[in-house]
């Protein structure tokens, strides 16, 4: 469990360093997740919506509600450990979220 949190925090820090987590960017991320759910409804997308909404609320009120979306937290952690990006391979932009950037 500790490894999951560590990889998640590290991966999100790398991602946030490259993609500034502003209120506007978090709102757009939430809208994108809702759009993905509309196109392909499934439980994983619901957790992604909860995570994105939690990140937006964190920017607004400072409470890390995004951690309630544990399935998404675990998914981001696993991705970051595997290939250095919290995003899926098809969505990883490869600009800042590669292991080479993270590990030096």
C-alpha cells in the first residue's frame, strides 16, 4: 500500500510539474473524464470522474478528496511505476512524464 501511495504522489508531482494544476485545467480534466464516460460508460471511468472532481475540489477547498478514488490512484501508481507516466500509453504525451526525466 505504501508503494502505491509513493508512486502515485511521485507520478502526480511529475505530471503537475509539466501540466500546471490550475482551477481551469482541473475543470477541463473533469469535463474530459465525463466525456470519456459518455463515450464508453464503465466503472473505471466513474472512478476517473471522482478523481478529477476531487482534484478540482482540492484546488478550491484544499481537501484531498481525490484520494477517495482509490482505483484511479492505484492505476496511476501502476502506470508511473511501469513506464513513468500516470496517463495511459495512448494518451501519454512523452514530453515530461518519462522515466528518463524522472530518474535523471
